């Protein structure tokens, strides 16, 4: 089990880190922007 997880992590490490960085970027963007931007912003920033 642990070995297969390690193999999966080695294969998908760059993809997982990229998705995490993208999520962190949008979270920070939504956190620091003013709340009254547009109705669609809440769908983009969660």
C-alpha cells in the first residue's frame, strides 16, 4: 500500500504541486480582493 502510494506520488508530483499552487493562488486572490467586485467573482473564487 505504502509502496504504491510512493510510486503514485513520484509519477504525479509535479501535477499535484501545480494544482496545489493554483488553488493557493486563487485562495489568496479571493482573500485579498474587495468583496464587492461582481456576481461572477464568487463562482470563480469560491
